[in-house]
């Protein structure tokens, strides 16, 4: 089953460059997923202030600079994994270094 892991945290905390230890922990996490053959994609996102939110109301297209929600925690990246079940997805998400200061939301993808 495929799952999207949405990695989020308080942007104030994540705007700083990661420490060498944090970078090593993230690299180890990603290397583990690669070795297991479960990672399908992984990308980081630019800060939320660079976002453009699109809404359509009637015939009008409304654009807003910034994220769709006004909250401290913002999605900073995502990973797409393919694993046997939710338990394995939880184990992978819990091992992400961002869980120490943020969170990882797990969403199953609709299968065609």
C-alpha cells in the first residue's frame, strides 16, 4: 500500500539550518528507506510564505499569498512510501527526525 507522509513543524524552529547531527539522522532515515526499497519520492518544500493558495468561488479565481491555513505548523516536506501496511508506515514515520520537534501525518493513497 502507498502512503504519503506529510512532515510538518513550527517554521520558526525549522527555518534554521539543521545541525550536523540532524543532517546525519535524516540521511540515515532516508538511506534506510532506500535500502528497504520502500521510498518512491521525497522532497522538501520552500517556506510557506512562498506559497500561493488558489480558491474558486463562482466564476472568480481568488489567489492568496501564503499557506492555506494560518498556523505555526506548516508542511515542510513529504515522502511517498510503499509498504505492506499501516504499522510499517507508522514505524517509518516515527523514525523521521522531525518527529522530535514536529509531526508526520500519514495518509493512504487511493489505489486505482
